[in-house]
C-alpha cells in the first residue's frame, strides 16, 4: 500500500471535488459481493470485532443433540435475516468444525467451547460461545454493517473504456487508517461495517484522482457517484502490431510511463502534456480539456 495515500485518522482532505449524487437506499439482500480483479493486490485481512452484539436462546435437548443455530441481522432493531454471511466455527483447540455460506446454519456440535466467526464482505465479527451438555444455542448476531456502492465517471463523458478502481479506507473504529476494501468493478456493492470511510477513485492508466469521505450506516446502502474532472486520450503510433514504450509528461515535468502495444487509452487531468515513444525519438505536445476525448497519433 502506498503510504502517501493512506489517510491517518485526522488527515487533511488534500483533494475533494466533484463527488456527486450521494443517496441512501435500503440495503438489498443478495447484492454483488466484493470481488477483486485477478492478478491485482487484495486488501489486507481486516481484524474482526470481538464480543459482538447478539441474542441467545437456549433449548433443552437430549444428550447427543447439542449444537448451534446461527443467524445475523444488520441492526439491533432489524428482524430481517442477512444473506451471504460466511460462517466458521472452531473448537477450543482452533480446529475448524464448521464452515458454510448460508443465512441460517444449523449444526450439531458436542458440548464445549467454540469460536464463531461471521463475515459479511469486509465486516467481520467473532464471538466465543459455550455449549453445555443437553442444550442447543440459537444465536442471532448484529453485524452493524451496510453497503457502499462507488461509481466512478468522467464529467460530461460518463464511463470511459479505461478501467477504474476505488480504494476504501476506514476513518473510524478499530480499523481507522487501514485499507478495508478495493473495487475494480464500477457500481458493485461493497459490504462494510458501519462507520466513516475515505474513498480514493483512480483510473488504472492516467493521473485522474478524486478523494472524498462518506458515512455508511447499518442496514443502508450508500451510493457514491464520483465525477472526475478529466479528459480521455487515445494514443496511437500509426504502425500496426508494434510494441512501444509510451512516456507521457505533464507541464510540471512529472512523467507517467506505460509499456503497451501500438495504442494506449488513458484518463488525464486537464492541462498540457507531452507524449513520446522511448528510444524512437518521436514526441508530440497536446492539451487535455475537461470532458474532452481526443486522439493523438505519433507516426514513425
């Protein structure tokens, strides 16, 4: 993780602009789970919340019929069962004795000490439980989680062909300052614990960046539409099939280097740039305006 982009709990907002369209709608069951693009780094494993809020009811059963019935809800006031929870139960030695992704698992377990883990996307809780002889526990956990939907766009151009990604950092709670989720799919719903977050939206090719903060409430999906002030540039060499090294330099002399084929699409902030092909001696200056898509060709 780039330490320069990791926000400390009270880091000043260095960049905040054109983060529009913040709305809240009811959290939908069965929404798309967090998924990272293959071959790209995953966010670090998040630490679970221990001693989670929960309700327990105890039923007397015959010896040999002991066990656990598990379920989860978003808030203490909610009665709706949460889908897509990843459950894991380990015994007192740490050995996994149960694992399933289901709304309401019901499993037989002998009397003893257990650790129950419930994971809902980046939200993760763990709780110790004791099953006594002749009893079955029905445990309903409170996840205190919600959803976050991030849709990066370019102002006046919509969604470009250049892939985007969004990094989500916690600004509150025990994970404050840590990366908790990364999305490579515009508009997907990320499952996170309720709290305050910083969203960094970038494109995989270019220098466009928007940083904004958002608060996620339990049981609510917060939708964040981010409009980048930028333009789209399509670079070509005019020589089909050739593989070239592109170097793009901005007005401040900061160079962005890409190795690709005969063409390159990238998203750039408004300003003046220079493009050259390394080792060839071809160069050309161009300007990017807000909401503009341009073609720049370098002929050999």
